[in-house]
């Protein structure tokens, strides 16, 4: 039985070139070391993704009277100037009363973060009340979010805190 060589018979120059190629690869491997693993590489920073909820950052209008609508316009104008508001959804409500004026309140996550009475006789103060309400509501919303993130009690649900 005739034994066949592992490599076909090559001219001596080709065999030397193949041997030189293997030697070159071995030297490169020992000089540079193994290739870095994918785990050791730090991933590139990902851009901030927006929430999939289309209603995030919305301020709904639940006002009834002209005074309430004026308050809502002033509130939303001042609210849009606050930083990072695109993650908070609010609702502005109004309960009008012929005797006392209108009670307006702002809710975030089914909690009141601002409430005040608007007197119809003091119409010039409605715009200022809306501007102040935006700052107060923003501060209360941020405080409630910080409290929600820091305080965890296994006996209470998230909305019970």
C-alpha cells in the first residue's frame, strides 16, 4: 500500500514560502497577543431612547371656564420652560363654583401636585397663578419621583407610597 503525503509534492520554493507564512503568523501572534474578546471591549454609549408611550410629556386640559382655560395656557407656557419635562404627564382640572370661583388642581400619577382657588373678581392674577403653579408643580413632581426611587417598601404598592 502506497502512502500518500499529507501535502502534495510542492517544489522546494513553494514549501519554503508556506513555511515562512506559518512562521510569520506565529511571530505576529506572539508579538501582538491574542485578539481581544468581545466581553473586554466597552460598548459605545447608546443614545437616549424615548419611551414607547405616546402620551409621555402630555399636559391634558380638564378646565371648563374661560378663567380655567386662561390658567391652563399660562401653566403650559411656563411648564414647557422647565428642564426634562418630556418624561412627566400631567392633567389640569377645574371645578367651577358661582360663589367661590374655581378650584384648579394639577395631577401627576393620580396625585395632586398643585391646587388653588381662582377668584373671578381677580382676573389679572390668573396668569401669574399659572406661572407660579408650573414651578410649584414641577418641584413637587420631581420630589415625588425622587421619593419613589429612594423609598421601597415591600408591603406597599407603588401608588400607595
